[in-house]
């Protein structure tokens, strides 16, 4: 990537970025007072402010169009509602509502919150047909916002959802759960028919915690190959059906695996637009750093047409995902990269982004408490996963040394794929501390015995 100018960032409500030059007074004022999220990771320069178009300061600003050098790897361009993705289009930042979809007022407010921060696409999760009337009302109150719907495990509702959104996202690893008499090919064809009939785009969203069993069986011990081949297979199905308005995402909580998977896929299918994400990146600032590890290198290699920064945040701060996303794009375009720590060297806490799938809002607070509680173990190479829903919780805690899968009233505490027990939100932290101490003691004893 290359840029025509250095400076701060202006974001309009279409989700596109532009680099701006600051006047001397504005630049000095901004440099003098770094604030909140940038203090932890980036410093003050380039922080969007408040208002419809998010400018870095209230000083005199001359807007300069960002030249993102699109592309040595030039994907096909598709439209998603009013957004253009791929080809020569700028990278589009998106985010996901963390409110319950059935709560119309809160979801509408958050959709506008994200769009006003610069989200070019806003995603909403759908869990059942009961939420469709709410989605219809949400669409009526979010005109001008590009809406994507996450079908989760219930792809059968796509036809009823389609009139109210601009894109549908399905997970290949969830298609086998329902209508088992139908083949995967038949199920994908039904989704493509819905998309074609309703002028929608599709995202094929492959996730490390829910890879289709057929591909895990075909590539035992090589999850990355299973992820890439699953994505490539579904692209082949799209090709056979003559459908081109689709993007692909290949997500993991490990930024190195995200880089590897997306590099492999981009070589395999250089024509397909890619949505980048590090799933369960966790709490700021660590979650921001993990995301930057992957995004900086991939965007600099012209891999990535849309991005989402997945952070564990309370609802009122959910728009920070968008701000961080634009900041990363700006820095890569300007040639500014960070020196990142080795997350494999010590304690690694992963937690899923706060989204509408979360079944208890205490999940975000619990993730913060886990981070505070485990500070004493920061030098131990241990992974703790804090997951907020039944969709990702069971599978994505299996690989962690200790996992907490949060339900509506209880938390399932696990050690790898073994269940330790269910505990209330108020009682699970002492149980986690005891298991963590036991794990540290076990590893210390093993290390002593081998020396």
C-alpha cells in the first residue's frame, strides 16, 4: 500500500477512509493531548473525533484522498447495498451489533452508532424466525446503512430475512446441523437462489472453532488446510452456480494462523474478495495488538478488501472497533507499523467480541475480571478462553488450556475439551483461580522432573 500524504484520518459514513493534512496549530494541539484508546497502542495522531464525518481535530483540515494502490492482487469488485468491495475500492471497515436483535430500539441505536463511527457495513445476528419482525423494523429505521445478517446455525430462515438486508453470511461449518437429508450442495444452492432473487451479496465465513467436520476428517491434524480447503470448496460451489457476488473470511484467534490461512487462500483464489478478522481478539489493548499483527502484514501485501476488529467491549464503546479499524488502514497506507510482542511467550487471554449472540451481558465484565485475576500468571505460557455464546463457545474453548463458556445464567468451566463444571457468574472466578494454580503447579512439576 502507499499513500499520498501523512497526517490524520477523516472517515465518512460510507465507511471509507481518507488521509488528511493537519494545519500546524491543529497538529500541535492533537500531539499535545493523546487520548484514551490511542494512549495504549498508537498515540494521539489520527484519532477520529465526533460528528457525522469523523475528523481528527477541529482545526483547519485539507482532505487528501487515500491512494491504497489497489491492487497487485486485484480481486473482483462486488456491491453490497451501497458499498463497493474489492477491485479498486478502498478497504471497507465493518462491525457487528452487540445488542439483542429482538430489541429494536437498542439495535437501531447501535447500528447508527457504528455507521456514524465509519462502519461501511453493519452486521446483525439472527437466531430464529421470532426475530424477523424485529429485523423488518430495524431495516425501516436504518435506511442508508448497509446491513449484513449472520444466519448462525439456521440457514433456513434466509428467504424470510433477505428482503430486509444487503448481505447474508453463512458458516460452512454449521450447514450440516439441520435438514440432514439434504446435501451441502443443495443447501448452498438454496442460499444462492435467495441471494440472487433478492439482489444480495453472500459472505462465506469459515471459522476455526466450527470447521465443517468433513474437512477436519479429510485433513486430520492440519486445521489450517481444513479451513482453506473448506473455503475453496464453497467458492467452487458458487462458481458452479454462476454466482459471483460473494466474499470469503477465514478466521482464527491466533493472528499468525490468520495470516497463514489468508495467504494460502489468496494464492488459491486471487479473484475472490477477502474479509479479514481475528476472531476473539479480546480486550483492548491486547486485542488491538493481536489484530494489528495480522492486518498490518496482510493489508501491506494487498490481502484484504473488508476488515473487522473484534474486541470485547461494552455496548456504549462498541464503535471503537470501527475507529481502530480505520486507524490500522491509515497506518498501513502511511507506512507506519508497530513492533508487536510475542503472544506465545506468556499468558494469552482470548475472548470473543461482544455481539448479539452473547446470552448474558455479564460476559464482558467477566472477561475483564479474568484478565485482572490472572495477572500474576502472565509469565506462564497458558491460554485462557472466555467465550460468550453457545455458537462459538463449545468448539473454541476446546483448544484453550482453560476455557469459560458463558450461558444465560451459568458459566461452563473447561480444561481443554473436558468439562470441569457449571458455576454461577459470581462463583466461577475462584474456581478458575484454583484450576489455574493447579495447572501451573502441574507444569512446574513436569519441568522439574525433566531437568
